[in-house]
């Protein structure tokens, strides 16, 4: 058969955001026990699982002639969701390597925003298959953009505070990188929102 | 009506570069009074205005069936011009947060190159609608590439000098980031030049 | 004539990877004599030559109506190979600016991985024109991904060691940047592998 099977890209994207949700729940657990080693290892596993799903989406795409939404948007969406998870993994790994203990409360504040933005990403993906949910998807995107702006403002304030208060240059190097990495996570969420927006505006 | 109105993308791009010019004129004003707080706030406003225009271009694009130039090039051009302005805003914000006072003369040297490159970007956008101006647009792109190379050379020299002369690691962290951020602005100008070049070569 | 000549994109890509191989051989020579100044200058020349080839590919693309593989993949492949060389040049330039002497053995360990990944990139490009070599190209891509993972693991270990052992913040700033820059080189090799994979899966 030329077309041995068809792929439900929406199902695959939901599998991908399920991994994203696993990752951000891990961030919440981190708040409970502060055990960077344990959660860093766990998020590494999640990132690996997510990689497998992203690869499945891309290889399915290359075997499919007719796609429900534009090929380049499927490609971009899969990459962008994967990038959110990668950046979360990278951040927690760095926190572990740098032995950040205790974890400054500002970090949990940003992680909470990442948790919320990821929930909106997952909701957007869930409704993407339904043209009648167009306005709802756009609403989720708007919330993600709002959260990204909020995270940006908080991070600028935190970095300013870091340079005002911390006198140890090595600690500045460590925390600055982690703050920037957290900012990057929210930027990657915004990238997902931008693709979601493009998809619904183009298609529905 | 199916097509309630048509969009003049060239006009919208000119609106966008008008904001870019406002931003780089703000950099020049900064040289006069060194008031980072004031100019940082002003550039934040400009960046916000520019965001609105970029969003207008992208939503117009999604509502338009026939475009004067390839859709993906319109998309890319809007994003890339926006990225120049974002990076300028980010740089001046960091200078303000880091309380860079006095501002090293090297920074103004690079800002002057950014000013020039942005003028060429604006000229390129202005002539883009006229196929007869093809060679002029290519000339502006060449100048932007030349400026980017010059900025790159100067920044490498400045970073080398920074590590030779500055002994305070925290000051090195601050200035290194700002120099890299300035380099990034010229890289983003070059990205715009690359899209402009692609557009005229493809279309005229 | 409308079509004065046709371009052999595969030949041009091979010219491009020949420059990449020159660059990584330069990294090997660096191991012999540790002469950063000499090899930094040489890699700058190679990067310049490579730039010319990339530009030739992109301008050929803009003059060609029928391409052997998708236009956007040619564009992406040319940019991505160029990015590998740029990042190698940037890394060695920084090592020179920072006067890294002696060069830590960890750096040569990663450079050896970069050498290997680049060889696989060159092999993949060489076989790309032959549909019968599809599975071999995919095999090279797999090896590149494997090498990138290995480099990632090693670099995380090295950065952890750096913060545990080095007490001079300025040396930490320098080496951290160089390690991240080396990681970036392997990331850029992986980007090339991703495009190669897309091309063979789409076309053969």
C-alpha cells in the first residue's frame, strides 16, 4: 500500500504537550523538596520521551502527502513544543550543576509562570482540531503572551536586584544564567503561541 | 465581503522602520545626556509601538490571499525588523539595570554603526516597492553587511581590551553582555538585509 | 538566454563542506602547536572563503527555477553548513582573545568530536545526490546526533568541574563561554543533520 496508515497529528501534538505538563509538574515537585538531583534526572527522562514524540511527528510528516494543516506549521509546532521542554531540562540541569541551594524564591515565582503558560499551551493544542474553538485558541495565545511579558518584567527586576545585592561574581554568573534560561523557557512558550495563532488564523 | 480591504504591506513596513529610526535617534540622544533611565523608558515605548505594527502586518498577511511578494518573505521581514528594535530595547534596558555610568565611548562608536545600518534598512524598505530600484536596494544591503563586519571587528577588539584592562569581574560580566547585545543588533540588521536581498533577487 | 547555465548544487555543497573540513583540520593542527594566533587567522580566512561559497549557492538558487531538491531545503542547508564554520571561527577567535594558554585537554576532547561530526557531514553531503545512498545518509545523520549527545554530556561534566575547581571568576567567564561555543558547534552540526534527514526522507 502506498498509504499504509494515516497519522493523527493532533493526537501526536497532545502526546507532546502531555510530556510538557509532566515536565512542569516536576518543577512544582521541586518546590516541595528542593531535590535538584532527583528532579533533574526525572526531567532528563521526560525530555528524552518528548524527543521520541517529536521525531515521530517529523517522520510521520515526511511520509504524509495530505496534512490537516500546512506542513511547515506542523514542523514548526513540533520543534517549538520540543524546544520548551529542552529549555526546561537545560535550566534544571544547570541549577543542579551549580548546586543552587537554597533555591531563591524568585526562581519558583518564574517557574509558576512557566507552569501556567504550559497549561495554556496544552489547552491550545487540545482545541486545535476543532475549528469552532478558533477564538478559544486565540484566547490561550493571548494569555501566553501576557505571561511572557509578566515573566520578562519580573526577570528584569530580579537581575537588577541580583547585581545590586550579590557581591560574589561566581554566584552572579550562576544565577544570571539560570534567570536567562528561565526567560528563554517563556520565550519558547511564546513561539508556540505564535504558531498556534498562525494556524487558526490561516485555517479557520 | 470576502475581501473587505487590501493591505499595503510596503506602507506597513515603512511604518515599522519609522519606529526603528525613532529608536536609533534615541540612541543618539543618549550620547548627549547619558540619561539611561529616560531613554530606556522611551525606547520601551517605541518597542511597544513597533510591536503593534508587526502584529498588524502578520494579521494582515493572514487575511490576504494575494501578496505583492512571497508570504514567507513578508513574515520574515516583519519579524526581522521587529527583532532589531527588540534587541536595541534590550541593550539599553540592560545598560540601565547595570547602571553603566559613564558610558564607555566604545559603546557610542558601535551605536553610531547601528544608527547607520538602520538608516540603510529604512532606505531599502522605502525603495522595495519599486522594481526599478532593485540595484539600489542591493547596494543598501551591501552597506549593511559592510557595517556588520566593521562592528564585528570593533567588538572583538573591545572585548579583548576589556579582558586586558578591567580587573573587576562583575564589571566584565556587565560590559561583556552589553557588547554582545550590541553585536546582536548589527546581526539582526544583517538578517533584514538578507531578506531584502532575497526579495529583490526573486522578484525583479 | 533565459537560462544561461544550470548550477550543480551538490557540487557547491561539496565545496562548502571542503571548507568545513579545512576548518576542523585546523583545529587538529592547533592541538600540535597550541598557536592560537596563527590558527585563528587561518580559520578566519577559511570562514571568508566559505562565505563566498554560501553566497554563490544562495544567488544561484535565486536564479534557478527548477531545483533538484526543495528550494527551502537548499537555502537551509547552505545556511546551516555556513553556521558550523562561523561558530568554529568564533570559538577559536575567542580562545585567542582570551589567551587560553595552555589549552585545557577537555577542549581538545570536544574538538575531536567536532572533527568527527564534520567528517560525517561531509560524507552525507557527498552521497546526497545518489538516491540509492539514502540509507547511508540517514546513518551519517544518526552518528552526528549521537556525537552531539556525547558532546553535550561531556560539556555538562566539564562545566560542573569548572565551577567546582576554578576559583578565578574571570577564568570561569572565559572558559564557560568557550565551552558553550564548542557546544554550539555540535548543535549546528546537528542542524545540518536534521536538514539532510528531511531531504532524503522527502525525496527518495
